[in-house]
C-alpha cells in the first residue's frame, strides 16, 4: 500500500474550527452558565484537542515513514521554514489588526515581543492577551520545535533493529511522552478529576501539559505508516479505523463521558486528568476515522461528509477562521447581541450565523491574500535553491513534508 492522499483531514479541521466558534458564541450569550445543554456546550472548546491530534499525526507521519524505511529524516531546516511560513504571516496580520483596531487588545508595549513571538503562554499576565485564541498556537509552535529532535532521537535508538523493533521503539517513546504528560497533570492536580485552580495553571498551558494529545496523533501516524506497506492491517485499532462511523460514535461517547467531571466551564488546559484524557481519546478517535480507512471506508457517511467540497474548502481556510472568529464575534456582540438575560436560542443562532459567516469571509481573505502567497513565495525560493539533478535522489523524501506535513497546520 503506497502513500496516498489523506482525505477527510480538511473536513475534520473545519469541524474543529466551527466547534470552537460555537463555544465562543455560546459563551458571549451566557448560554454556558444555565440550561440543560450548558455542560455539553462547555466541551465544544475541545475542538482545539482535535487540532493538536491532527498536528501530531500529519507532522510526524513523514518522520515515521523515514524511520520505517531506514531512510534519511526530512530536512529540519526545510521543515522549520514551512512551519514558520504556515503559521506566522497570517497570525501577525490578525494580531496587528486587533492591536490597532477598535479592540484595544494592548498588544503594543512591554509584552509586544511576547505576542509576536508566540511566547505569551509562559507569563500568567499575557496567556490570553492579544489575540486570545493564540495560546494554542504557542503550544503548536513548541511542538514544531521539539518534533524533529524527538524523531532524530527515536531514529537513532531504532537504528538497525527489525521492522517490528522500529515500530516498538517509536510507540514506546511516544507512549512515554504521553505518560509523562499525564503523570504531570495528575501529580499537580492531586486527584483524577480536580481541575487546576491554585497551582500548575501556567505549566498546563504549555507543551508538557498537553503533549499527550499530540502523542495520540503521533501513534496514529506510526499505524498509518505501517498500513501503507501492508503491515498492521490486523491490528484492532486498524480494524476500528476502517469503520469510521463507529469511530465517530465512540468519539461522541468519550466526549459525553467527560461531561460529569468538568466541574464547570474551565479554560481547556486546566481540566482535571479524567476530563482531559476523555477529550483526547475522543479527538483521537475522530482522527483514526480519517487516517486509516481503505477504499470501502471512504464511502461511509463520515468520510463522505468530511470529504465533500464544502467541508474540504472550509478546512483549507480553517486557520483563518480560527484566527478571525473572535474579533468578528466581539464586533457583532457589541452591535446585535441582546442582553444576556434576554438572550434566546433564536438570537444565539442568528449571532452564530453572523459570526460564522464573518469568520469564513475573513478566513478566506487570510488564506488567499496572506497564507497562500506566503507559501508560494517559499516554494519559489526553495525551487531556486534546489540541488542539482545528481543530488535529487533525496528529494522525494523531503517532498513528503509537502504532501503530509503541510496539511497538518492547524489551526488551532
């Protein structure tokens, strides 16, 4: 089974982005504090976890293929340039807009370097400052930086081991990374369900506190790499992945199981261990539904929906939707949202439609005017510096980042 285009990931990113939009709209209308649906609405912020699992899967996949084949790892310099161009230009434009517009975001000042450098999560005073949703981008950037080092170490340890040994080494170290993250969360919280109120809040918003979500995606990347060469097809996880409908239903069940242990509408990284783990498992099951399927599974309803043209296009511009939906919500909220006491489901639906529409328009503008031109410029510069024909034997391996890795970015 040779590498194929991974269908469904764009649609899944669209779903993740729109769940986050829905959560923020509900938050603005005070629907998260009353009513029977409040606890379910709290979990919509878990769309960020889906983005993290996607990034773990798609960004590690080229490395997993290289380790599988005992081939040279993707060039870390090229990888770094592509990550930077994928994330920074669009983010800088959105951040500047909220800094100089009517939002009074307080970006310019002593912390400006932190906001523009995506390091605001390391200071409790700035963690949600500037463009509030950018805390997740800070975590993503941390993962981008760590991933090539992690893959290099794993490749060195896998060495000349057997095929099964290379898989085992990867899964062992991915599992240790996830376990370390979960143990850190449990130790600081002091219980399985207690959220973070008094200590550990800053650490939980950084990569060590959220690494297990990325690790779930990385483990799925190893599974995918093995399936591409005709191995691991009998693994129970592979069998489940070939039933995307079951994956979606189990993911929903995992999200529901997290509801009783939420203890209120809490900032996503501050949830207790049980809720955090359930959200991660749910996100992982959704990614499993799109990373494993064969030809028959593509015809299943989740893949038909996620693979539709509309879903794929929304996923393509999802980074811009994620960046711009919060400023759009703030402006629309000032203009049309009723007083929370008088807000109704109908008014909430109208505000959601307005915010989602504005976010799509602005997200499309971000993609076509900033993101795509920046990536084209990078490709042009890379092509100008391509090696001679005699040196192009390693180029297919480097190009694997274009087909799989570039697709991962997020938003998130």
